[in-house]
């Protein structure tokens, strides 16, 4: 568990899933559809690939752990465009 960020890592999710299975006295087979580390890692890869095509990111290390940096101008342009603010500003 990431104590500073308060977020679960993949190992923490496995433990959480095991606790839930035990608490509900069900089998792993009945426990389908839950968030698994393998599922999260797959989604993470797809999401990172999409992000990279829209706005390249750079991984950095900070005093609080791993982080990312990106070009704020590119991101703001994407956000403004997504909410239709670019067209509004041009009028």
C-alpha cells in the first residue's frame, strides 16, 4: 500500500480481493468481474498508449514517489477543445 498517497498497489488489491472472498464466503469462481491486478495492468497499458498519442508524458521521481510531467499547453488545448471552449473563444 502506498501510505503517502493512500492508494493500493497491485499486491494490496490481491489482498483486498482475498479478504472480500473470505468475508462473503464465496469461491473465486463466483467472484468474477472484480478488479484484479492483471485487469488493471491491461487497462493501464491501453490508457498509457492512448495518452502518449494525445499528449506525451514523462515519468519522474519525486519525494512522494513516482509522478508524471506533461506539456501543459497541449493539455489545456485538449481540455478547451473537449468542452467546446475554443470555438466559444473565437466568436
